[in-house]
């Protein structure tokens, strides 16, 4: 369960501490998942012949994810994807930015419960988990990514996809900068990503649109972790 996972992450041996004295030079964020370098993600094939499962990321979800990453370029960030879908084919309509100070409990449990409750009110569910590493040369999967996604899937009764943000690819305005993976047996296999390029994100960044993640909400509960202002800005632009 998410609660059990949160307790594991809280233990001294498993806690993830982010400490930065002099942030290294880097571009917006870190690179994508590396199937070759990460033990979490192994090359695999899906049982459905002729078609690779797909995750569709809406402009609202995409913009929130990238704004979250850009707002904390010296930190690893993560969050939840909200949407609908069956199996590995999912549609992420929205995103809930979670943390920039490390994925720790009990905040993980509280944030997941709040996001799941809010999603259910609109007939949606948590369909995935996104992450970005803090170091531009770190192409490995976050240690907590797989266990978090598995816990989300178990708690929600449906598979949860993993989405990684790639900094280097974001340098290309025609690239959405995302890589996605879904569990296939004991390993993780790649997914096709259907997403518009990052032009909306770049425009929002230039306009000074900021993100409230769950870390910021815990510091000041008056700040809305649902970030309705991002949707308002997208509709107006």
C-alpha cells in the first residue's frame, strides 16, 4: 500500500535527503530514463503484437510537469498524473506536483490521498507518476519511482505508468521532452508518448507562471496544490 511504502521511505536507511551547497551548472532539468543504465527499467516486449501501449499527455498536465521541473532546477522533483484509461493505455489530463525536497513520508501518503479524492470527484484517478532527476548527467531511474508506481497501482486497482522528464530534449522546442514506461511482468517496458511539443510550457515560463507543489502547500496551506491558475492561463492563451 501507499502507507506501507511511505513507512519504508521514512526509515533512516531509505530516506532520501536532498542537500545542495553549490548547485552544479545545468540546463532546465535532468535527462530521461535510461533503459541501458538503470536496473529498474529493462528492455522488454509487450504481449500485444503490432502496437505499443501509449500514454497521452494533455497540455495541462504537460505544462504543470515542466513548470515544476523548471521552478526547481537544483532539485529532483516528482508528481502524480491524473486521468483515465485501461491497462497501459492511459490519458493524463492533469498533473499534481508533489515534492522538490525529496519523496518522504508521511507527506507522500497525505498527498496521494488528497489527489485521489480530488480526482475521484471528477471521475478520474491517479494513472501515473512523473519524476525528474536533479543532475543533468544522471540518466538512471529514481530509486523510489518503481515502488511508488507499484504502490499507486495497488492502491488504485489499476496499473500506473512512469513518466520521466528529459532536460536535454527540452532544448528542442519541437520535443515534448518525455519518456514513459509501464510494468510488463517483472520489468518496465517503454510506452509511446502522445503529447504536444513544449511550446505552451515555454510561453508559460516566459509569462512567469509558477507552480505550487505539495511541499509548498505544506509550508503554507493557503497555497493550492491543484494549481487552477495554470489551467486559466492556458485557456486564455
